[in-house]
């Protein structure tokens, strides 16, 4: 017969085991406006989505001034109250950034890296790209998270060193919040080079590549740098992209997915190079990455 003392000890031991926190999930924000359009399809158990993109509907029908100013319903200016422009000190020199949300103790972090001829401001535009960056700001700020952008300059080695230092500083915030690295166009190749560094791969919880040049060798270098961890990856590409080939991204997805790697592919039928920035569903994307990252 089990003694009362041993029974009490067993209960105390169970009670002392720390609970595993559920992954953060971003609450809804303007989901109906930003959901993928009707006619879109999914496959591969939900890992592949083919978007039925239409310029007439998704640009002309969404914007007051096509590609320059979205309709007011798509924008909420609330995050501007916490938006700041700040210079971060790094070992490679000062780095200009813009940040929105909880900078002290964020629940999660998204760091966006722009493409060629862009800078930290591109990812903070509220009324271009169909209001999609404004939605991202709202999603992160309302969940107690932090959204940051940074100057990647000319994508030189010094720029890589500064961004790598920023990643380390962001990931080291209290409670070690999950950090999602989101990169667009030429910024994608820049990010793949960053992820070749063990300290960067070790700090990143998830990756988003929008219209990027996803070279398989660079993806493999990231996997080697990550060691046993498998960093979840979302790839988004327009089928009419004339800068980086859509079919190359599709082949990469098929290879990774076939090996059981945590990857999703959002293909945008008739989408151009900038279409994924406008059309990606940030809430669905980030919630999936946060769950897969644990």
C-alpha cells in the first residue's frame, strides 16, 4: 500500500514540472479584407496554396490610386503611436531601423529586409502594397509583439555584419521571443547569406521569402548552420515573376516538402514580382510559423 508521504511527494513532483507554453497565435485583424480570394486552392495537406490573383480585383478594386494608395478600410493608424525610427549600435557600425510595438518585452518579433533600391522605410509603408504592411504592424502590435525593418544598404559584407548583429540583439530580448526573418526580392538572397552563419540560424525561429532568389545551395547552407533544428520556411512567388523564376521556387518547395521539411508554398497565379508583398496573408503565415517553431 502506497504511503501518504510518497503520494504527496509524487503530486509535488508533478506540480513542480514547468508547464510548456502554447505557441503564440496572432488574433484576427481585418481577416475578411486580407484573406486569400475565392477560387484559391490548397493541396499537400494545406502546405501548398495557389492564389487566384487578379490585378483588376486585387489592385484596381482595392486601391483608391492603383499601386499608390489603398482604400481607407484596409488601414488602421493605431500602430503609429508606437512607431519609432532608431539607430542600433552594432559591432560593424550604426544601423538605421524602424520599429513598431513592444520594444522592451515583445511576445514575438518580425524583422523585414527589403529588396534592391529599398531601405528601412519600405516595410513601414501603410497605404502602398494594398495596406499589407499596415496589417502586419497591427497584427504584431496588438499581440504584444515587435515589428522591425532595417537598412540593408548595398547588401555588402558590412551590411550583413550589421544585420546579423541586429538579429542577435533582437533575439536576446527578455524571454527569448521567437524571431521571424521576412525577406523580399534581392533581400532574400541577402538573408540566405545571413542564415549561413550559425549565430543567425540559431536565433531565427522562422523564415518568409517573398519573390526571392531561393538558391538550393544556399538553403542547404542554412540547414547545415541550423544543425538539428529545422527552421520552418514559407515561400511565396508569382507565376509571372520576371526577376526570379517561379518554377525554381516551386522545385525547391517540392524537394523540401518531399523530404518532410516544414515548408509551405504560396503560389500566386499571374502574379508579378511584387505581388507576394501585397497578397501574402500575414496572420495565417505567422501563426503557422509560430506553431511549427514551437
